[in-house]
C-alpha cells in the first residue's frame, strides 16, 4: 500500500478526500519540520526535506504550487529517481480573477477613492472629475506575456466579459494548444482566443500595441529581467502599471522608467507569492 505523506496544512476533511481516492493509500499528515519521511513513498507539500537520507523510499513529490523556480537548487529537484509534479493550472482561475480585479480597481480609481475615504473627506467638486474619472476597460487591448493556464483564463475573462482584444506572447506561438489541467468552461485549451500571437523576439511589438500588459510567464533564466527600462518605455505615458507572474523586471529599470511617467504605480503581491504587473491606458 503506497504511503502518502502530506506536509501542507490541510484540514482533516481534505485529508479524508485523499484517502477516498483509493483504499490502497495510506495517507498521513504532519508538519514539514517534524515529519517522519522514512516510510513516505509519495510526498505532497511545499517545503521539502533537503536531506535525501530522511526519505529513502521517496518516489514521487507533488508540490503545492505551480512554479518550481524556488526548487532549482534543491537536491530533490535534481534527483532523477524522483518524479516531481506541480499544481500547474489549479490556481489559474483565482489568479486570473485577481489580475482582472486589480485592473478594474486601477481603471476605476478605487485605490484613490479609498485613500480619500480614509481621510474622512471628499475633494471639492471641481477636482473630482480629474481625480476619479475612470478609464474604460471594455474594448481595450490586453497583452499577455506567457500564455499558460493563467494567461488563458485571463484571456477568456477579458474577451467574454469585456470584449477586449487579446495579444498573446509565448515561447512557441505555433504550438497554440495547451494540454495541461483545465477545468471545463475555463481557459482557452485550444488557443482560439488571441487576436494575434507573438514570440518573445517580438515582445516589443506586443508592448507597443497594448493598453494593458499582464506578465504570466514562469520565472526561468530566459524570463528573468524580461521587462526592463526599454520595454517599459514602449508603454503609453498614461495609466497604471502592475506586474503579475514570476518573471521579474529589474527594479532599477522600473524606477528609471517610472520617473518619466504620469500616474501612480501600484504594486501588490498575491497570496501565492507572485509579483505582477498591469498597465492600463
């Protein structure tokens, strides 16, 4: 009977769901710092033991997150004897909804309204229009860098709810289908939604043509520093910027590019730990 060890803080009801998958499974839960890994053949968790001798029988690691950039230097990541799988696609709807929520909040000046509400006063009537007038999202052009599960669900929301024009950038635009996990009614598994496709070599074209840009690319050696001062300079001079996904922009480049732009840059971090960026018109 396969021994499954869960070190993610699941409730007992969630553990029971795992047990019901098969009567052949033995499922236990423990904290990652104090867990006994010696009998575990399958490990579900986010914090993995670095000492392989603690888990001599381990054959399969299922991580709780979609990205594995934080595991590149981990001994288990390089162990060819262990299968390592991720939760890619599981959080797509939640993260895509977060990105759209942030876009709508910025376009409708919600942070500014909350700021004034916190002061306990409202600006004079003559100032309200320039301070609070919203920017239309419907019909805008959305550039998505990294057309994976999150980008595809975001494209679906943008097209169906806001009639946005979608530009997609992926490593190989010729491979438009996505065969990963995708619940029915979500995403764009066949790759039919984008109005235009771009390779990373044509990223500057996508940026120049977009009103809003969402970074959904995973953090790899190829995507690190993918967005810098030159790329940000292609954006229009108005609007708000945010960055979503693991691909990182150089902090210094962001600051230099921002000095010449109007508006306020709002930065946020999702619960999943990804920094992200949107730029509205």
